[in-house]
């Protein structure tokens, strides 16, 4: 695939950003169906994917924190009612 897509003749930044892009899409819902045409587009895509991962993990963290607070409030309320 390297020769077919002529990756071996690209500069180091393009090859590195392609590898990074591919590796990130392996564990996120991102895909590589849209192909950036140069290293700047590819780096922009990588930044967007990383931003999406950060935002999604923050969202999950906020939901987890809210659920823990609700559980603590419910526990405290049940303790108060039992007295």
C-alpha cells in the first residue's frame, strides 16, 4: 500500500501524520474514507479527532460524576429517613 499510494516519496511529516491518523482511527469512531490531500489537512484532521476524543471523554466524565453525586445524595437521604 505504501508504493500504491506513493507514501514512500512523501516527506517525513506527511508519512508520520498519516501513520498517526491511521492509528487514531483504529480506536475511535473516526474513519479514513475522506483522504486529506497534504500534511496540513492531515494534521488538521488528527487535531479534530483528538479534540473529539477529549470532548467525548469529558462528557462521559461529567455524566459519571453526576451519577455519583446522585448516588451519594440518595444514600444520605435514605440514612436520614432511617433515623
